[in-house]
């Protein structure tokens, strides 16, 4: 495997994403609940995040205004399944308040926010910021996470930083864009490629926990 394009090719040939996965992998892309999920999934399993999101949905709180208007203690109880719920409730409230103050509403936030603003917010690191930009704002951003690191290490790739790994992934895709359009047999934008590529990586690694990832992917 010489580039991220090679990895994308292998994962697509193997049937990732699953047929029942959302088009852009993350559920409800472009909605405010993506931002909530990006915070809640920190140090938590997605299955637990879904429980928290369902609790918020049942109370009609999956909105910017809903989070801001909810008592922090009540919010913490609703997201308890995601762990670190007191801390996450505080950070969700603060982030939502800052969005209202600086952008006015979620649609304006999606159109105008940049990575620097997100990284200046309490509890928002690089992975969370990029998840929000990609899946919440539908930007052409490649998300890097622990699954990505694990898979690339299996092939002997070592990166000194999040940014270095992200750059490697992006350059392989951008330099092979014409091949990718043929692979999908359609004009496909970078947002769709990056969102689905990240999803393919996560699904593959999750399906092969405890296995030799290099052996598995070489046998695809």
C-alpha cells in the first residue's frame, strides 16, 4: 500500500461501507445533532452516544436553542450513557451559547465557522473539530481518529502528529481524484469521498478487532 488511494480502493472493493450505512456514514449529516454527537463520542462508544441522542430527541432537545435552554443538571442526566456526563453537559452548553453569540443560529454557524474557532472552544480538539466541520457542516475535511492510526500502524506507517497523518490521507485522495471518480463511476465531490473514506476505515477496524489488520486487508 503506497498511498491513501490504495487503501480506499481496497476498502471499497471489500464492500465498505455497508449497504445499510447512511450515504455519508455519520447519521443525519448537516444537522445540529452531529455537533452533539461529536462531543458525546469522546471517550465513549457510539452505541452509548445513540442512547443519549435518543434521550435528547424524546425531549425535543436536539437543537441549538434546546441545549442552551436546558438546565445543566437535567442535560447531564439525559446524556449519562455517554460517560463524563457532567463535563460533557457543561461543554455542550458552553459551545452552544458561543454559537448563538458569535453566529446567531446553526445555519450561519455551518456557513461561517472555521477550524480555528472550533479549536478555541473548551473540549474541542482536532478530531472533534474536523468531525463537526465534515459531518456537521459538510466541508471537505478528512477526519483522523484512533481507528485510522491503528490501521496505518499495521502497515508500518508512523506519523508524528494528527496533521501529518491527515495530510497523508488527503494528498493520496486529491492526487488520485480522477481515478476515484472512475472507481465510483460518477462525479463525486471531496466531501463525499472524505466522509465515506473515514467511515470505511472505522467500519473495517471495528469488524476486525483482535485480528491482524494487515493480513486481513491484504486478503481483501
